[in-house]
C-alpha cells in the first residue's frame, strides 16, 4: 500500500500534543506534498513540532481510506481494493519517510521523545489495517480468483504479496491470538525504540577519553586534531576523544602504537552497552528475543527465523545456515594461518604477549606493510571525499549507465553538511534527487545506510528522492577531508543501493526500487563496490589532494596484490555475527529468557570459528541490524548477496567489464525490476544459472582462480 509500514524498520514517529495540533492546523508543511523539485522535503519549513500533528492526521486519513475500501459495497476488483490501498496513506507515508531520515541521522531530545511515545501508536495502526477482517476478505477473494482476473505480471505479483503479507501479519489468526499478537507487537515496538536510543547514548558515552597526547602515538596529525576537536565539542579541554563507530573493531586500532590505549579503545567498544547503567541493552535484548519467538509460535513456526525468512530468497533458516557452513572451513583455515603470522610479527617486534583482538588490526597493518610495502597513510592522500564522490562514484555510474549529476545548493537540507545532487538519465531527462550525509555526529545512528524521502511510483506520479548516510570522521577545520579505503568502499556500497532506487520503474509503490528481500537488497550495493578498484575508475578519482597527481601505478599494484590480505579475519567477523543473529532467532517459544552473556558465549563457541582472536563484527548488545533495523535472522544476507554480486561481477569480467552495454543489461534486468518478479528467476535470467559460491571464495582469496 502507498503507506509503507516497513514491518522491521525503525518505527520513527512523533509525539502528539494539542498545542502542536493547533500550531499545525494551517502551517504544517507535511500536510501536503512539497512544492520543491521532486517533492523534496521542506526542511527550510519543517520543525520538530510539525511531525506530531502530521502523524495524527496521516493515521486518521489512512484509517478512513482503509475502512472505505473494506466497506465498499461493490464487488472486489484489483483497482478498488489493491490499487486503492496503494493510493492510500500518502500523508502518513510522507511524514514517516521524512521523519525516519532526520531521526536516524540528526536526532535530538524532542525527537527521541517523539519516537518513544508514538512508535506503539503506529504499530497499533498497522494492526488495525492488517487485522481488518473485511479488508482481508476482499484481498482473499481476489487472490482466490487471481487466475481469472487478467492481471498484468506486476499486478499479479502485487496481489500475491498483499495476500502473503496479510496472512503473515495475522489475518487468519483466531480472535484470541489476534489479541495476543497486538500486545506482542506493541511491546516489541517499545523495546526496539528503547534499544536504539540506548545504543546511540551508549556509543556516545563509550568514546575513549585520554588525558595525554602520548597515548595517541601512531595516529597522524589529522586524526589527533579530530580527537582534540571531539573533546572540545564535549567541553573536555586539554583532553582527546576517539568516538566509537558501530562495529566491534575501531579504525584507530590499526595505527595506535600504545598497547594499553588499544586495549582501552577495544574494551570501550566491546562493553559500550554493557555498563550496568541505564543504557545497558542486555535486558532489552533478552525480552526482544523471547517475544519474537512467542510471536512466531502464534503462526505455527518453530522459531522467529523460520517466521521471518518466508519471503526471502533463501526461504528457510536451514538454507541460510547451510550456505554459511560452506564458508566456515576455508575461513577457519585462513584465520589460523593469519593468527600465526601475526603472532610471529609480535615476537619479531619484541612483544612477549599473546595475540588479542585489540592487537589484530595493528599487527596486520604491520604485516601488510612488510609484505606488500603498503601503508594506509600512504593511500589516504589520494582519497579526498568530494573527489571520490564526483570522480569515482559518479564517474562509474556514468560509464555504466550514462547518468549525470549536478549539485543543487537551492534544495534545503536538515543539517549543513548534507550535499544534494540532481540526477539526470542518459537522455538528459530528470531521474531523481540524491542527498549525501557522510559525517559522524553524536546524535546520529551508527553505520551507513540508504533510504528514500520520496519513492518512485508511476501510479502516484513520483520520482525517487534518495539519501546516503555514513559515519566518516570529519576533518578538523582547515584540514583536507581525507578518507580511508574502507570509507571509499562504503561510498560505492551505499550508492549501489541508491542506483537500485534511482532506476526504479514500477507502477505500484509497494514493489518499487529497494522494496525487496534483505537477502536480495544488498546485492546491487555490494556489486557496486567492485568498481572502486576498477582500473579506469580508480585512475579517475585516486588523485593526490595537494598536487592532483594520479596514484602511482606501483601503489595501485600494491593495493591489488593486498586485496586478498586478512580475509580470514574480514570474512570471519561477518560469519560470526551472522551465526550469532541466526542463533538468537532460532530460539523456540518454550525457551526461557536468556542470560545474554552466556548465550552469546555459547553461540559463538559453537560456530567453529576463531572467535577469541576474531570477535564478531557486532556483539549482541550493539547489534543494531538485528534488534532494530530489520535484519533479524537476516544478517546472513550480506554474505548471501556477496555470492550474488561476485557471480554477476564475474559475468561482467567475462563480457568486457565496465561498459555501457553491460551496465544497461544490469539496469534492465536487475536494478529497474524492484520486486515485480521473484528473485530466483530474476537472478537466473541475468546470470544464466543458480547462484554459485565459487566466485565469492575466489574474490576473497580463499580458493584459487582455477576453481571457477
């Protein structure tokens, strides 16, 4: 339907008050579609007080529309039922999409309160729609007669998805079980909101504070200046602050030479949400896992993983688990080999200690330098953020798809660092609008993501308005905005999602763009990462920020040779996190509430991976993906879609690589399809066969090229 509930997404809504309602009666810019190009949000007019009345009006309007559809005396048709639901809820959709973007990237105390108060109201509203017996009867009537309705392929797909969603949301449950489901959904909504707010606060409070610059030995001048600025912003004169990123390992660990500082930084990261204070997330996690298992049981599923994977490409937890187990043997062998190499490096440098997680990045960087003569500090001067964006990310998109970009400074933004670009198609016609918000802030959720302020739909006459968000360290004033090679990959990754949204070509909003399964949505984004090191692309953007000189060929060759380095670690931390996620969501409803620390230890030890030296990329207590961002029982998707993306990149390499012809084929057969067809047939139509894990293992350097 036009209002996208996004069942597993952040339910970011606003607090209602009579004063806010009165204020917005005639001035609220969210009550109607924006008059800006592409209906871009009026951030020059929207205030915190506008969201509450807009949500209230949006929910009321949507409920009236839904009741009118359900009570329609005319016999159900596709247009008066499914089409009508797709057109419904436009105010509610507009306010949620706008609020989601601002709340996750630039929240404040008011918006935090807004989220806490209104999330359960929106969940209840969702239940009012999906548990409406009359509405489901109309959907079921159409579904039962679907073969006789002469539907287009897109309409047939949409009807099937609606029916499955209604059933999966509880439409066929008994009255008693519907009551239980409503209570569980409301509590889950509250807990997910609590978790996210605790996590933002715990990450901020978990930042490492040091009293002496000596403790930061090994960091370059820019990093030290940024740490001083971060301390100054917190009112900590004479100190230095290293903020935490969302992952277990922290970027500074590779450079810091003081082992005590490394350990302190790692432990701050590892225990950020386990301090026993008001921001400790463990009790919240335990209840979330318990309630999700109970919800699955209402539907007759053995666990929440089975319940949630019904519409994914993998279909079942067993399929996802079998896939991950194929990765374990080669990963473990490489982990052991890498750990042995690093332990020798420690001894060679006079160290008399055993390798620990806070040592891995530091000594792997030393080994990388020795083996490949490659220093990350040697690379960064060639990665200036704006140049990477315009001459790298945009350039690759132009070469593949013919699209062009023009910066717009007349479009209002929600934070001064945000950049806006208009995107034009290969024929010069307008395609969409893109926002880029790259820098870390204490009031921003961790990680990186893409989403829409406006979705594409021929039915609604809208084009995509998309944003990419990341958490890069902002340079101190007057310093160049240099980024790491990992940041470069992140930029290409998130823009791959953006391309999936920009090329959306659907009639119905529910099928548009990135409205696909978790284990398919990461496929275009991870595929796009491959172009970061394409020779033509790299030579176009990797230029020294001072001289403009291209990256020397010798340095480029070092990067290529080192691309397989440390893959036991890189893959192992993701597999461990994915296994941890799957084990949490494989708990049956009969299981008692878990002791989080014990459960995590047992779960990780059962993976067969070297989790002592290679901890999971996310620990349970700060695993935002699975507790609040819609990836519950779905973190394996990053691995699954890496298989898909490497299959397709292998196809590209066999057919000429970076060409307009290849790009157009990928756009036509994958990027523009949304969810208008099932994932298996869509993938096979492009690749010519089922997914194959071998190209992924070759890409990681875990099997030989001859294995392809």
